[in-house]
C-alpha cells in the first residue's frame, strides 16, 4: 500500500504515442528491449520485475523515475535522473532531497499522469516505477525504454530499493546504504532509552488527508517499518488497520487515535483535510498525548511520501530529536 491518498484503479491512458514519436525516441537494442539513447556500451543484464524479466543497460545513463520512492532510490545511490514526476499536492520534487541532486531534473508531469511525450523526448535508457502506479501504462512505457516495475510501493520499500539498485547497477552502494541505515536505527533506539523503553512506548502516526478521512497508519506501511526498526511499540488501533494500511477516522472519533506519542502530518489543505477543526476540538485537546506534549507535527512530504533511505535517515534524526526532548 502507499502513503498517498487512495485513488480509483488506474485507467489505461488515452494518450497514444504516434509511431513516428516512438521510432524517433525509442528504437531497440540488440536483445529486443525497448531503449532510448542507451548506456553507450550496449551491454545489458536481466532484472526481475513485477512484469517479468527485463533487460536493462549495465550502466544506464538517462534514467526517468515516476514516483517519489524511485526518485529517493536513485538519489540515494548517486544517480541523478534526467526526469521525474511530482505528486499532485506539491510542486517540484521533495524538498528533503539535496537541491543540487535534483537541480536540472526535468519534471515529466503529475505522478499518476506522466507526460509520455516529455518522457520520450528525454530519450531515457531506463524507467523506474511500480505496477500499482503505472501498470496500466506499461505497454506505452516499455516502448520508450526498458521499464522496471516493482509490484507496489510503501511497505516493501527495502525490497524495492534492491530492485532499483540492480536496475541502476549500484548493488555495492546499496549494501553500504543498508548498513548505514541499520546502524542509525540502533543509535536511535539507544538514544530513546534502549530496547525495553522503546518497546513500552506506544506510537501512532496520524495523517490528515484532503478529500479523505483521517488516517491512523497501520503496520504494513513505510513509516511503520521505521518505527519497528527503532523498536518502538504501536498503539492497539494501528493493529486494526484495514489490510495493515490505515484505520480511518472522522474528527468525531479522533480520541481513538490516542497513544503515548503521536506523529501528525497533513496532506493538502489543513481546512479541507479536517486538520484545523480536529486539533481545535475538545476530543483532541483531552487526548493524553496532547496533554503530555507528545504530539509532534512532522513534514508529510518527508515522513509519508519520501519512501526511501535518504528520507529514512532524516526521519530517524527527527524521531530521535522528538522522543528525547
């Protein structure tokens, strides 16, 4: 499942690339895979994806990423994409990413509706995304360049990262990234008082979402994996989340989200997401986490949308700072 608002199932795009555009921008390599400008060496290797085995350049040079997780993976692994999408509630790319690492990256449109002509015009030799986001557009995308799709996004982000690293030819860098993250998580556990104290601290992540109910995130989510890696406990409501994703509440039932610690974020407009009215209510103000000063407002773009190791490092720093105040 994902951190973004749930949407209706994707409908195959109405936009069809003209034959001339496909031929001009795509072409094919010696092994029959679609491809843009290619890596230069012409060598390929096979990557296992949600759509079957895909042959990709050994050293892709022109990568397009179609979601925030793939963008985080590329940047984490030292690859600057030539193109990337943005999420609908924001302009540009996630602000937690180093500005110099995303400078010059072409915005290829909103995440669920990427502009195929712009993507083709970039002559990519690799496209990274997920089946849950763009499975309906796979036939279009693979005509532009070899397209590596993971099954979904969010909770399996660590496994997805390994797929991204394989596709990008950055397995060694991935190994170091994982080791650094593991050490960082252990450091945070120590800072908050050790495993026993962390386990005894029940945490909820509450997200106000424009156009949807209030979400209390479950255990099958990206942010839940970070809490688990630090060893923090989860409030009982999190275990009741539908499909492990979220337990959805109205403002009139927000007191069900009480816990020792609450991390609170907002996607979209605070008024339209019901955040403003909820935090002004008596139910909210009487919650134990509120009374004890243990509600921490966090950046939605980082904590929920980031989905990757660069985001995780920053979240762990903030988590440690909030829990040791």
